[in-house]
């Protein structure tokens, strides 16, 4: 299950990199694209939560990080809708997501 969650988060990461490149080069991505990114992130999070409920307590760190990452994503979406800068939030969101992804990859392949 963790490998499937990791596959979902790989897609989420690729979408996130595309959005970050757009943001930092002055481009624009659609709201639907961002919502799809968030939807897949929630799917991956649900898979990790399901595995944690099944007894894998190592994943609690990922769940805690995911709460912060999701909150930053929601805040970015809100601020962007208001026309306010979000580059610093995007950088923090991405850095935390990379860390969370790395931890999940470790847990997925090292028992």
C-alpha cells in the first residue's frame, strides 16, 4: 500500500514542480490543475492514513507533515485568489513536501 501511495505522491510531485516552475517564471496554471494536484495529494494522504490505522506507527510523522503541507497549499490557493504573492509559501510547501516524500519512500522500501 505504501508503494502505491508513493506512486500517487510521485504524480503529485511532478504536478507540483510544473506549478512551481509556472509560478517562479511568471506563468499561470489553471485552478483545475491545482485542484487536481490537491485531490491526488488527498488520495495519497488517505492511503498513508489507512496504513497508519492498520498499525504502522512510523507514518505518524508523514501525517503530521501532510497536515502542515495541506494547510500551506490551502493558504496559497486563498492568497493567490486574492492576488497576493505566494512564492515564499510555495517554496516552503515544496520543501516540506520533498522531505515528507523522502521519509515515505524510506518507510515504503525499508521495513
